[in-house]
């Protein structure tokens, strides 16, 4: 079984070896080159992705400007929740910002597994709860915290600074690239 899959499962619930084998057989591997998309605006999100290697970002366009919403790193999931659940076209893009290796579970396969493996309901409930709590935390930070505070928070997560280009980081914390440069200079001067 894929270690990324086992890690994902262990975050949410325990499965028997038999159930783990059944579930893992439904995931499919895929490589995505840097700059390519797993989802584009107007498409329906039909897959739950787990990253083995690389980094993906979810973003939308606002008046022609790309606004980064989140990033998925190795051993994490990637999904556009609204489109996946509703079956409606997405307003977002999911793009590889470096070469990626993923495994994915099509929604149709997930629905089969939900009927076959009762523990999948628990896993998915806890997964959705986790996604919702992360979205609420991010939304609150964007409304409440200063750009400096949001950037200082990112500094506690070195994978962001190591993998994400500055222009994407800027939009992620809700500022322009030039404002982010000023924030970084202030931090450097303070140290």
C-alpha cells in the first residue's frame, strides 16, 4: 500500500488490513508536470487527490489576477470541495507548481467504497470536518490578522517558503508582491 495513503487513513480512523487493501485498489497513480492542471475553472472536480511528491495550488481569477487559496504538499490531499460535493462546475483551478506524483480516487469509486466499507463514512466525515476547520481558520486569518502576522505564520511552515514562488505567497496572504517584499525587508531589518 502507498505510504501516502496509509498516512492519510491514519489521520482519520483505523481500518482492517482487508479494508485497506480493498480501498487502496481503487486509487490510481498519475504524474503531473509543473504548470499543468488537474482542474480548470468550468470543469467539475471528480477526484480526491493525495500527493506523493510535489506541490499543487488551488486558485481563482479575480479581475484577471490569480488569487491563491491553498497549497497541497507531499502527503496531503487536494480537492475543490464545492465542485466535488455538488457536481457543479468549479470556479477554481488546481495547478502543479512543481512536478507532482499523485494517487487519486474518482468520486464514483469513493461512492462505491462508502457502500462497501462502513468505516469509509467515518473517514470522510472526519476529512470534511478537517477541511472545513482549515477553511474557517484561513478565512478568519484573512479577516482578522494583518498581512505581517499572516506572513509570520507562514514562516513557521518552511515548506511554503521553500516551494512557493513569492507571487503566489503574496496572493495567498492577500497582498501584492511588492507589499510582500516590503514585509520581508522589515522582518530582515528587525533580525
